[in-house]
C-alpha cells in the first residue's frame, strides 16, 4: 500500500490524543481527525473515511463500544478499529472484539508498538496475539448469555478447517500451525483465509471468539483440544 495511512483518534483526554498524534505523525502516519466522544467518532468516520480508528472505551455521550458497533455496521468501507483501554482484560474489550474491533492496546503502549500496531491492522491482520484474545474469551464468554456474541454455524467447515480453527483458538501462529499439522505455511494461510470467508469473519481475533462461543474450544480443555488435533 503506497497511499498514506489515515488514522482517526477518539479519546476524551486531550493529552492522550496529542501524544498519539505526535507519535503517529513522526512515523509518517496521517491523523485525519480527532473525536472526544463516540458520537463525534461515528460522524468523523463517515466524513473522513480513515483506514484505522484508535477508539477509547470510556467516553461521554456515546462510549467506544457503541461507536465501534455503529462504525462497523454502517460504513460502506469499514475501517479497522483498535480499542484503547487503561485496563488489561477490560470487560468492555471483549464486547468490542465481538462487535468487530481488530484488537486492543493499553494506553501506556510504547511509540514503536503503537505505530507498528496501526500499520499491522491496516493490512488486515489482527492486532493482538491469539493467546491474549484467548484470555479475554476465557474470562468473559458466557455461552447462552445475551452478549454481543459471534454466533456462527461451523457446519460449513471441513474437518481440516475445524482442526485449524481449534488450534488457532489455542494461540498457535501460522508457523506453529504448519509445524503441528505438517503443512506448508502457505497452505495454513489458505486454510485460515477460507475459515474467515466461510464464517464471515474479519480476522483471527473473531475466529478465536467463535471457536469458544460455539464450544469448539472451551476454557480448561486445552489438553483435550490438543489430543483431538493429533488424530488427523
């Protein structure tokens, strides 16, 4: 991608927005708009069409969770949303990931990590490692509860794709999946792409959530999941 990366900052703290703008600008990333609440963020996305939104969770008028839902259901060209939080494993972060956010960052993130994260999600990758996502899912998923769940029918997946999804949900990278399944890494990438396409998912983060919410993988069942992958 040769076009400049365009970012929208949504945070009610002026110092946070100023600091992030300076960090991103120094790395050649264009901050096209700022918002102090979720309502402003939704309007600014429609007006400026950024590639990535850095979205605070707790803001006045409309919080970052509702703003994320509206942005990712209403925009014809949906940006990638990174959730900003001051708390690791914030319960709102899981709901935001379910709503379609591509990951989250703590507000004390280093400048290098911030710019790398923004560039990463722009290419379509999930920001956080599956292992971190798994911790979120294990803590906050309540199967059968009325949450922003990603209900999906796994019947469309082949046995191999189910196997890949199960391992992906346990935190394995593409390289680790290739080693475990005795496949080329390119083949693994193809399987992951097909899983996302069949289930209508944006990225690996949502795939991990689906694996838990459908019961394919459950908290505390790592050994059973590992044994099932060795039967193929």
